[in-house]
C-alpha cells in the first residue's frame, strides 16, 4: 500500500484536534519511562560512572519508542493494512504540535490585546521556562515570539522530517529524544553527567531540520509581505550566536522578517541570563508580532507537508512503511 497520504493525513489530524486531553498522549508515557529509568540508573550506578550511564537513556527510551511503535504497526498490518495506516496517522499526529503551538501563542496575544497582563504572564509561563511574573507587555510578546519561532523546529518540522524518513517509528523515536532533552538535558549539577548524551542527541537530531526551517521561514516571509532579504541576512549574521546550535536559526529568521530584535536578558528561577541578540531593533516589539509569527509557523508547516508528501508520493511510501 502506498503511504504518501499518511503524512498529510496526520498533519490534518493535528490541525483539526491537536492533543485532546481526554486521550492518553505517548509523551506522557515517555515521561514516566524516563523518570523510572533515571531512578533505576541512579540507584545502581555510582556517581563517577553516570556519564557513561548517560548513554543508556537515549538507547533505552528512543530505541524503545522506535521498537514499540514498529511492533505495533507491524502487528496491526497483519490484521489489516488500513488499521495499521490509521494507527500510523494517529501516532505521527501525536508527535506534531502545530495547532497547540499556534494556540499557545495566540492565547498570550489575546490576553495582551485585552490589556490583561496577569493573564498574559500566566499564559506565557505555561510555554516558557523563564520567570514571567514581572514581565511587561513588550517582554511578554518577545517571549511568545521566541518560543513559537524556536518550536517550529521540534514541534513541527523535525517530527515530520523523521516521519518522512521512517514513518511513525522514527517520528516517535525523535519525540522520545526531544522529551529526554526537556527532562534531563540540563547543564546543571544534577544532569551534567547523566543528561549529556540526551542533550547532544537532541542537538544532532534537530541540526538539519533547524536549517531547513530557517530556509522555509525566509521563503514564506515574502508571501506574507515581510522582509525575506533581511531575514536571510539576519540568519547568516546572528543564528550561530545563539547558545543552542539550532534555536538561533528559526529565531533569527523570524526576527529578520519582522524587523525586530529577539534575545536579551531572561530570568530563570531568580537568576538573570543573557541571550545573544537576534535581529535589529528597527522598532519596538508589539503584541501583533505574535500572530505574524504564528502565520509564519502555519505557512512553514503547510509548505513542509506539501514537500514531504510529494517526496513520499514520488518514492511510493515512507522508507520504513510496512
């Protein structure tokens, strides 16, 4: 059975219903597995060997996610190829967060438009790690623009990229890597040794998708009446300045397209941290920059699905289609 239509079908499911809270999400299961595996490692491995043990986390979690998903689809395919296709569509949809990301950004925007700063701070605090309790309107808008821009990669392009390469099993393995990074990929005393491999693997997994995202953001900027040329120049100049090897690409592309400056001082758990500036401050950040960034997100998502579907149609199905 040709599976080229699985990718757009999965994306359509995400666009229509997102992540319903009533339905168990695979990431919840991944999070529980990571917590249990981490606890088991810490009980059995002495501190001096935690760095080596850190390799076990991505092997067990990402490898396990791949194997379980592959086995499920293989088993369902023995019953009915249509049942397997339905499962693959749903599983890929759970790795994509286009609707959720857009809605989260727009929640912040609507609060700002209503001049409800406390609600805007709370909404932003649900999607960023920085302290938001004392942020003013422009800084709230900056936080929303930055998180929407950055998460175009790991919330949309990367999972779809790996779905194109290897269907739901590889997309689910990517989501496991990303979940690992969000839980243990910190450069602090607790996770410096145990989480290093997870953080490095997440950087590697997002390396190509981040750069593809920047190119697509530049491309869609022109269609949205934004500054594509300035977006390109900003990516070339500023992307590598970001502390993350990947996040600077979508953030600098959005900053250049909108003519705003992202980055600057953020506060995490009471401690100030400076992020390199992305873009030029041709004007002040305003709440309306949030829906503009959300529009770029959706245009890039649609474009990538079209391109991916064309590739799969040309190949006759995903590389690991059963």
